[in-house]
């Protein structure tokens, strides 16, 4: 009896031991998979922003480093690994993004290989598809490093060359890490970030809801208004949406009618607020009482405000050239705008009544749409790389930038990419002031 019980206890402890080993092994493999994914994201990002030192840190020099690629003509290119590990300034830092998906891992002790798909998008919006295998080893500090890779170009069967793809992304303002949320066929624009973890975008005149957990997309009912543009946003309590709708289309602004409407955030019957012919919304005062928009008198676009329940509009600017993108600071003291009043599109701010305008940027970029973080510490905005005069067109080389409101220090949030109109027209900060949602595009 005693012998049977001892054997039984031994079997029990053996099973417990095996279960613990399996759990630890599984957890370790999961941690390694996460670390490898983060390394591949870093390697692609540092290449595109031209950070040679950080890019080199993703690799480990070995006598057997190998880089092989096959092009669309079937030619195999045996690339000198040193050109990848230690690239020249001329061959690195051209901008764009890469998105990784469909990972398969084989991890054993200090070695691993990873198979994945990659979409690379250059600054002209051109897409390149590759299937890649990455070879990795752990270094002396137990960190994963690349030692080799192969890649093969391919053409997906579910995407046409002519398809526009909207790449919905976010960027962390502290780490500068860009995360790909979802790639959508068609033209989607202007994400608003709701604190209940979803984005609101517009596409083809309709409003869309993108659940950030499930990645499901649904339509928000806006009743009779179905010609929405990308100037939409949330009330301070996040319960109401303001929409800009083309009530009448035309070949120029003088022939158009664009009006402001309110609708519950879950959708419903729209309520018209504005009376002017041209109204493009951009700001909602933090007390919830006032809307700021771009309006037109004669042929000049300026900044106006109007009570949220309708009433008489108030004109705040009268400068020559375009004033656009009015957005309130979270404390309600200022309205931030982009303006052409200096003869170059730059960021400005003024008091909430329109007085005491102050220029904030002075560079050669065309700077648009200042978005203030909920904690009132940062301005995220889009910069066209070349002077666009008073235009903010789609399909241009742009990047997102970040200004520290207190110090006025400016840094790049992203590399240069293909975007412009639709990328970041409206407030898109996460509620914790850590991330900004935006859209980049590929078109061929």
C-alpha cells in the first residue's frame, strides 16, 4: 500500500514538473516572439528615418551574415551584408513605412528563424510586397539580433495595382514608435480617437467607426446628410459629433454649400447649426458651448466661431490669405491655427477672442492642422516637405511633427511618407495624450 502511494506521488510530481516546464517554455517562447517582432519593427523604422547607429544595433556581425533577395524578374541578388548593417547616408533614410504580418516562428535556445509578409511603401505611395525569412541569434546580453535574411517579391491576388489603400496608424509621441492598426481598401480620412477605444473616420461621404480591439468597421448613421467631408469631431464629453457636410457640390467654393451639423456619437438625426454657405469645422471649446470653423466672406477664408446650438457667427480673423484649422487649447485660453498671412503656411495661435496672434513655426515646410494634446503639453501637426502655398492636397510627401508647447522644441514624429489631405485633418489624440492616430496611403 505504501509502495503504491509513493509511486503515485512520484507520478503526480512528475506531471506537475512537466506542466511547469511546459508553462515556462511556452511563456519564454512568447516573450521571445514579442521581442523579435519589436526588433523587426525597429529595424524597418530606423532604416526609413536614416538612423544608421540604431539600425546597426539591430544586427550582429557574423562571418556568415547573409542577405539574399529575388526580384520580380526572378533574379537572385546576393547583397553584401555590410551594405545593410552599415549603410551609407545616401542609401538609407528615404522615408516611408513597412508593415509586417503573418508571422511564423521557429525558436530554439539561442537561435531563431521567422517567416513573415512585408508591405513596403515609399514616399511616392508605391507598394512593394515581399515574403521574408529572417535569421536571428541572441547576443552576449541575451538580446535577439539579426544575422541574415532572404526576401522574395510577390503580387497579392486580392489587391489591384490601381487600388488605393488607407493605412490606419498611430504613433507614440514618447517612443516615436509607429503602429499599424489596419489597412483598408479605398480612401479613408481624418481619424478622431474616442476614449472608448475606437476611431471615427470618413469615407465616400459617410462616417465610419473602427473598433481598435476587434478591428471591426461599421457605419455611423448620419440620417439625411451623406456628403460628409473630413472635418468632423467629438464634443468635450464625447457624446456628440459635429459634422461638415456638402449640402451642395460645385467646381469651386463659391458654388458650394458646406454646413455644420450635430448628431449623437452613436448616430441619429442630424441637427443643422450653421447658416453661412461655407463652414468647415475644426474646434470645439472645452466648455462645450462654442464651435470654431473656417468660413468665407467674399473670396477669403477666415476663422469664425458660432454657439453650439446655433446663432450669430463671430469672425475672429481678417488677414489676407488662408486661415485654417482652428482648434482650442484644453484650457480654453487659445485657438491654434495654420495661416498663410506671412506668405508661407505656418502655425499660429491667438487668444480665444481672436486677439494677440503669435507665430509658432518659422521653417521651410508648409505646416498644417495643429492638434493640442489633452494634457496641453504638445502640438502634433502635419508638415508638407515642400512649399505648397495655400494648398493641402492629397498625394504629397509629408511627415508628422511634434512641438513642446512650453519650450517650443520641435521633433519629427514620423519619417516622410505619402499622405496629405485626409492624413490628420482633425483632432486625433488618444485620451492619455500618448498617441496620435493618422492615415498614410499607397496608390500603386
